[in-house]
C-alpha cells in the first residue's frame, strides 16, 4: 500500500464522498433508520474525515449532530473505505480521528449503528445504548455508543432526533 494521507472533509469533496459511499454500500441504503437522521441534517465537515492515496479518495467517515432524549451527541456514519484499500486500518484511523475531533469540540459521546465486532475495537459498546431509540426499525445490538469523556455515555436514553 502506498502512503495514505488524512484530512477533514472540504465542501469540494462531497461528490467524491457520495460516489465512494454508493460503491461501498450499493443501492437501497437510503432506507435505513440511520439515513433518517442524516436526511434533514448538515454534516459536521470539520469533524468528518477523508483518506487519500495521492489525489484519489479512498476513505470517508462523517459525523452529524443529533440528540438522544434531547442531549446533543455526535452521530457517526457512513464509514466507507474503497474495496482495494481495506484491511490497512484506514477505517479504524478515520473513526479514531473523527472521535478525537469530536472530543476536542466538547461532544460528550459518539453514537452509531454498525457491527459491534468492528466498532468494539475502537471503544464502541451496545450496553450504554440500550435505552437509545433510533427513528425506525433497527437491531438494538447494532446501536453503539462511545463516551468521549468520563461518564459521557451515561444516562443517554430516549428517541434520537436529527440536529443538535
Ligand atoms: C467497514 C470498512 C469501513 C472497514 O474499513 P477498513 O479500512 O478495511 O478497516 P480496518 O482496516 O480498520 O479494519 C479491518 C478489520 O476489520 C474487519 N472488519 C471489517 N468489517 C467488519 C465488520 N463489519 N464486522 C467485523 N469485522 C469487520 C476486517 O476483517 C479486518 O480484520 P483484520 O484486522 O483481522 O484483518 C470497510 O470494510 C467498508 O467500507 N465496508 C463497506 C461499507 C460498510 O459496511 N460500512 C459499515 C460497516 S458496519
């Protein structure tokens, strides 16, 4: 693998990011409960990160403002890495950069819907998210939280709503 560089998302990146997400997830992804939280929302570009091999976008992760029971929380997703570039820790690095940026911006926790075996490696856990209610059907075991400070995920419960 050649050198990968990382930086926060810029407005010009949006079409490339959209195309990468389409390739990674395929058609039909807009039906997911997580997409309901992104539809009428604005990505936090400064907390969203891109991975580049030269001039080519090879990875993306995005953070969005949501609230859980009225408490502001950063919502992570989608995360996508170009198929040829997987298993080189690009995904993990993107998640870690987004979480560090969110912590620096004083967000208390990051929420996502995803595979616990993958996101557990970077500190996400279903247990503190047991009372978090996504806006649509979802396997609750895939609703994961990561505290960004001591106790940051404690007491988060109730409906997830779009916006901060
Ligand atoms: C998920 C994804 C972003 C991971 O990117 P990546 O750069 O390959 O991730 P990393 O290199 O940090 O981690 C790779 C490791 O995670 C494992 N892994 C990948 N997806 C996984 C999943 N859904 N569940 C459990 N483990 C997973 C890989 O097998 C690999 O294991 P290894 O280290 O033992 O070889 C990438 O596979 C992707 O874009 N997938 C399609 C989009 C997608 O499904 N995104 C959401 C995932 S919930």
